[in-house]
C-alpha cells in the first residue's frame, strides 16, 4: 500500500517529537534497499498516527526499527505506544532513549515523556509458592528469571498469560488482567503437580481387593459348577413345562382330530420353545458342572502370597486363574481412557 500524503497532513503531528524524529530518521549505516523500506514505513506510520490509526502505525514503526534501528524511529515508536495505551512499553522506550542518546534535544524530550508516564504505570509481581526444581516462568513470550520473581514489574494494561513449568511437572497457565495504572497486582503460582507417568498411574497391589483379584482354582471351580447346576435346574423346569404342554396337545386331539376350540398351533410353538430352552439349559449346565468339578479336583489352595501376586501366572501351578489388571492410558493432556485386562492360565 502506498501513501501519497501531502506535507500539511504530517504537520498535524507537530511538536518536538516529530521534529527530532524526522531529523534522526536518516539511516546512514543501512544498505540502500533496507534504508528505503525503513524510511517508507516510517513516513507511512507518521501519516497513520496523524489520522488516528495508532495500532497500524505502531506495527509499521516496529518493522522500520527492525530493518534499520534509528533514534528517531524509536522516539516515534515510544510516542505511538503511549497513544496505544501500552504505558509500560512506552516508558521503557523513552527511558532507553534518555539513557543512551547523546543529543541533548532527544534526551530532554525522552526524559520528559518518561517522567509523565511513570506515575501511570501498572505493576505485576509473580510469586511462586513451593517452587519445583528447574521451575521456568514465562510472562507472555518473555522468560522471567529467578531474580525477576516476587518483584514488581511494569506491565502494559490488558490481558496477559503466565506459564509455569518444570521437568516432570504439569504446566500451569494463569490468565491475568491488568488494569490502567497506577495499579499493583500479585500473581501467585500454585505448587505444580507431578506429571502422570505409566508407573505412577499403576495402582499398587492390595491383597484381597479388586486390584489384585485372583480366585484360586477350587473357588473358581465352585462358581462354575454352581452356575452349571443352576442351568440344569432351569432346563429341568422348562422340560417339565414342555412335557405338560405336550400332554395338553394329546388330550385336545392335536395329533389326530384337533378340538376346534383349542389353538393347537400356539400350543405346539410354546412346547417347542420350552423344549429348546430345556435342552440348552441342561446341556450347558452339565458342561459347567463337569468343568467346575475338574477345576476343583485339579486346583490347589496352597499358593503363597507371592505366587498369587498379579503378573506371576507363569510361575503358578496348573489350574484356572482369573486376575484383573487395571490399565490407564495417559498423555500430557491427561487421562485418555481406562480399562481392565483379564488373564488366566491352566
């Protein structure tokens, strides 16, 4: 974008800031291309500031100063940041000019503007409680060293982020809202939580609890055999019902001359259903009783606590074992999921 602005627009900026900025905006030590770009950005920024577009003007001045650092550009940038409401940034830039510039007119103007902003500054103090080893604190994009902690630091009004992290710990982020000065604010970083690892997420073995559940072969056999007996009982009941329905079919002549007032089709369907349930229940039940009996006879209850510990299946004697191993999947973002594994040997 090109600005062809007449001199009368630039004259509105006025005052000593524009005068010394224009005098010092020459870039004697820059290459021709960089100097040309920096000068164009500088002139366009002054035009934008004259028209009230402060934020875009500050961006152009930042880029101009990056291309070719110049005292005049920095003075104009500090003035722009002051108009933008970034009091701490502007105060720092005016102070830097007053301390590093040799030209008396620059020093006087920069010191005057710094003195005007000083009573309006806002301060933020970052305090770390229970600091972890290797703690790193960042305020927005800047890293705060140990010496900067618990110290009132000039800060621009607005939204800011404080990040705290340390090796082996989860990162903490705190959002800070800084008001217009004069104001002071303290941000306390809470004790960091250790980052979850696979080892730390594993539950400690507790004998007799679900975490280390292991049923001895004989106990499991009793359960399997008992379930088998229950199925046999259910199958027997349905078998008796099926036989009773078959008798009703015979008494109502459904096999030769059916009684017109009796629904033979429905009765036959009910009889067949009960017969299937009886057959399946008795069959599965007998299998369960056989397996349970075999487990009881082949198992042993003499295992020591170490042999019964989770993960020692390979060292156990032959028999049926059931153990539950809780599992947790984690990442830096937290717990992703959980489940349980069933394992056994015989």
